[in-house]
C-alpha cells in the first residue's frame, strides 16, 4: 500500500445529543479543536492546509473528546487543495478561502 503525504483536509462533524449538557460540551470542544487546526468554512465544516504530523495530533485530540458510539467526525485528506473541485448550490454567504487559483 502506497503512503501519501496529505497536506490539505476537509473536516465535518455531527456530535450527537446536543440537547444534553454533555452533548453541548462535546460540540464546543470539537469546534475549538477544529478551529485550532483549520479554517472554519460553514457550521460544522472546516478545511485548510495541514501537515501530516498535525493531522495525527488533530485526530488524537478529537478522539479524547468525542463519544465514538454517538458522534461522527469525517476527515477527508487530500494531497493539496487543487486536487478537487467544489460545486456550491444555494448561497455561500460566508467568505472562506478560495479553492481556485
């Protein structure tokens, strides 16, 4: 299996049971961790440049906070931000980094 150096990632999450105090705390903690490593794109979606070692640190921090039986965190790793195309339907009213150069 070939190993790749991923230098860009898109992260999205869905933290369960946000009606409870524990769920709200997990949402806040996950948001803060994501904000530390990535640019906030929209609601529970983050993206940005990141080194492979920082992806490992990010994953370790997230795993300490989430309940793996209830919560969902997706990390889509890419070699760089130019290897995919984004199509937006509807309004994209929040400015974010440009994907197209």
